[in-house]
C-alpha cells in the first residue's frame, strides 16, 4: 500500500458566528488542543485549503478555520462553500451565538465598533450580521450560545467538545532545581526539599545523582520524605482539578534543593509517580540543574 493510500483525510471544522460571541477564544482553545487553526479565511479559500490538507495527509490531521463577516462581501459565499465541502468530506460547522444585549455589552467593554456598524449603532451592526448569518446558522452542526459564558468557561466547553478522547486537558511539569542557581521563573508552585539531610555530605553518594538507586534509597529513607510526598501529592490533586476547570493548560511545580542534584531529583520523580494517575493530567519530569558542576 502506498503512503498516499494510507493517508487519512484531515478532520475539518469551520468556526463562525456572531462577532463578539467568542470566535477568538474558541480558536485559541482549539490551537491549544493542537488543531491547525486558520483565522479570517475567505470562504473561497476553503476548497484550496481542503485540497492542501489532502496533499499533506497526516501532517495536518485536524484543521479549524475561522470564517466571519470580517471578510465583508466575500463572506456571502460561505453557504455555497459549505455545501461544496460537505459533498467531498465530512466537515463540521460550529456557530457561536449570544444574545444581542450581551454582544452590545461586550463591544462596549472593549470600546471597538461592530464590523458592520458603519454609521449606525452597535445594535444596527448586530442586526445586519444576523441577517447575513441566518442561512449559515440554520445549517450549522453545532450552535453554542455563549451568553452566560466567560472566556474560561467557553474555552472549557470547546475542550470538552473537541479534545481527542483520552487526551490530557492539563500538562504538569515537575521541575527539579537548585536554589543556589535561582528560582525557576515559570514556576507556579515551589516545594523546598532542604528539610531533608543532604546526600552531598555522604562521601559515597556525593558524586552520584538523584537518578542513582542508592541516592534514591537514601533520600526516601529520611524522616519526613514519604510523608511529604503523600501529603503534597494529595494537596496538588484539587489544584490540578481546578486548573482544568479554569482551562489552565500548563503548570510547573518546582522541587528544589541546594544544588538540584540529589534530593530534588529524587523527590520530583517520586512526586510525578504519585500524580501520574490524576485524571486529565499528563505529567512530565525535567531536571534543570542536574548537569551543573
């Protein structure tokens, strides 16, 4: 079988809807889910983009396209473009909507005119847009009313709808480091392992690192080590759940000791093992200062 025959057609999603209803938030959430996102594409370019995804094969497995009235007169061709695409491929259309009064408040909050406002009011622009979008809304596969959503709630809804089954909703990096080299600037939380005896003062262990089984055994045998791991992992679980609810996609828990070579390395790995089963979380471990002298 040739490579071309093995290629799976890309999944395509058209994101459209009312200005101010959250298209940018939806696009950002999809991008975080590793969709390839194209913003403000004229409907006439949808067919060439579909052709490109077929040529690219698995390189572009999931493509989301934001199409809206910023395209002005070009936008009128969207219903025809949707029909054309659906004859060739399964294409989903998501329409974001919100109540008129909510849209007015959102435009007033950012102090920007509606793209179809012209010399009228924001509400005039909204009414013109509803007329132009009527046919698109009627043929959408999914309509999301964002009237009661804030940006985090909308992003969470997009993740719920379009994340791959089983995909992690949050990536946790557990980072070991040495305090003498400074705090990691991107750390969300910092844990200090200097309450444990330092293997550096054991001549047999000094030249080894926390990745060595002897150092690991030494550190975990110290009073308080196991208790800390169990308690800290348990304390982090509701934090990780909250991050997912707030659609915070990444976090860093920094675990430090004096030089970042022994205690922090052991404890970072052990903490990762205890959090590996946290629902919706992908855990990875990095050692910032392990190679330093």
